[in-house]
């Protein structure tokens, strides 16, 4: 599709229709691509996805567990004193952006629960990769803070990195009861330092107690890692949950990078189909994240 035709197509065809067309196309392309593989190269994880796609449309998580989550099952409450909406997560209030409607919050929280399902490729923790009472977390790309809220009672301290002002406001409301152990930092972690950005090496210079990094920054993971070179060279023990589904090369590049610094790296189980990425290409399936331990 040439550039001019694509612009006309986007102008004339509504986005929901374009998405349906894309998903139907991927539903044909993905099985066709793997049909050419020798059977020995189709491992059990690939086979599980391909079997699912035989009778289900393409989705971000091509697994049955996604059907357990529906926005209809999410209850949204209003904090009249703050004028903000929230949901209850593990008995705690998780606040959302002030201007978000109840329906948008229902959809968003349903997606968050799906992401962290025990069977999800996007789940940050696993049975053998977990946090403890001595851990100090750097939640890089905190957004609404659901991950940190899930572990706040089990760790020593949390640093939340979130530049977006609306999310920062929601985070202050969510973590108000834990002001003594949660610090909100309104900067992007990146490869350089300025008024809006900070290198993690700069931050950790005065906050050297961090033991666990969760990194999920919508495709800017490479920039975050560039700002961690000093940390990586230090050889200090640390664990990292690092998302790899945003770009085609992320899993291989990040695995090689961290392995080179002495980390034991393993991917989460299963695959995601990030059809939101306009550069998605064969093999179409991407690991949700890698877990690195040193």
C-alpha cells in the first residue's frame, strides 16, 4: 500500500473498520506464515497459539484466559472529596485520570487484569520471579500504578516514575496511604538528563538501594536501558522485568544486551500479537517480556 493510497484509506475508512480488516488479514497471514515451518520448529507454545487462532479472531493475547475479563464486571466508584474515580484492587483504591469516564475506566481496568493474569505473557512476576520484603522497586512507566499497588505491602520502598501529570495526580491519590514508602518522580527515564528526563544512572547515584526494575514504557525501553549503563557495569545484584512486545527486535536485542552484562535472562511464557504496532511483521508473535536476574 503506497503512502498516498494509505492516507486516503485512513481518511475514508473509520478506525474500527480498519482494525477489523487488519485482524482478519492477520488471522490469515499468521497461520500461513507458520505453515511453512518444519514440524520440529513448532514448539508447544507456538502450537498453542496456532490452535487458538483456528477458531478465534486475532487478539493481543491469543489465549482462552482473555475471555475471563469483561468491562461489565468492573465496578467503578467515585471519591467525592477528590472528584476522582477509582476501582478496588485487592482491597485498595486504584485511582484513574480525572477526566476518564466510567466506561473508559472499566475497559482499562479489565485490560490491566487480563495483562496480569497468571497465564499472561505480560505478567511481570512469576512463582520463581517475585518480590520480597527487602526489595526496593523502581516502577518505570507507572501509569495508573496497578503493579506497584499489588506489591506495596510486600516491599520496602517504591519509586514511581511517571511524567504524565494526570497520572501523577491519580498516583498521589492511590498511594496516599503509603507516603512513607512510595515516592513519585515526575520525569521520563531516558538516555539523557534535562528538565523532563533523567538517566537511571543519575537517579541511582543518590538512591542506590533499588533492587528491582519494572520497565514498561510504550516502546521507549531502549532509551531507558541506555541510561542504565553504569548500573549494568557495576555488576550489582538486581532483577528486571522488561517489556519486549512493543518492537519486533526488542526481545533479541535486550536479551543479548543483558546477557552481556552477566544477567540470567528468560522470557515469559507465551506470545502477544501487538497489532497496534504499524511495523508488526513476521513472525508476528512477540514475547511479552523478559525477566533478568543477576
